[in-house]
C-alpha cells in the first residue's frame, strides 16, 4: 500500500458516509434555516479530520517503525556478539578436547604397540620352538625309517649290523 492510498482511503470513506447522509436529508422535510453547517461543509470537515487522523497515524507508524528497527538492530548486534563469543569459547574447548584426545590416543597406541610387540615376540619364540621340535622329530623319524630300510638292503652297514647279533 502506498502512502497516498492510505491518506485517500479515509477521505473516500468520509465522502461515502456523507453522501448517505445527504440522501437521507433529501428525503426528509426541508430543514429550517438555522445556523447549522451545510452537508458540503460537513463533508469538507470530515475529510479534513480524516486527513489529519491519517497524518497523525502515519507519523505514529513511522516513529514505531524507527523504534522497532533500532531495537532489531540492537538485538542483532547483541546476538551476533554473543554468537561470536560462544564460537570462540566453543572453538577453544574443541581444540583442548582434541589435544587431550590426541594425547590419550597416542598413549593408547604406544601401550598397545608394546603389548603387541611383546605378544609377537612370545608367539615367535613358541613358534620357533615348535618348528625346532617338529624338525627334530621329523629328522629322528627319518633316521629311524632310513635305519629300518637299511637293515633290509644287503650291503649296507645297517644290514650287516642287524645280522651280527
């Protein structure tokens, strides 16, 4: 809505109401000649009152708009400052938490690595012992088998030794 429309509307309403009043007056008996204002003067006065009321209302609306705008600006600035402070504080807290978390993770990694290394050494030693024992047993088994085969093959030392009892 434009300002001219806001100013014109009350005037138009006043004229419309006055025209209703005029038709009602026209239907009644002729008014005695007194010092009362004429319908035209009444309409003019109503239009002037409407224009004055519109001007006062416009000024009040403008003042309210200025006041509300100032409040909105102040609230926005205050909110922005609070948000900035909260962001700074939150960032510091996040950085500190990250540092603490990194230290904990590093210490946990070191401890786990030590445990894993120790466990690997133990398993490697046990595996070496198991392989060594398996190798000895396999060699002993092969010797026994070779000896048993040699006892049956003529011309071998095992065969000759087995016949001499």
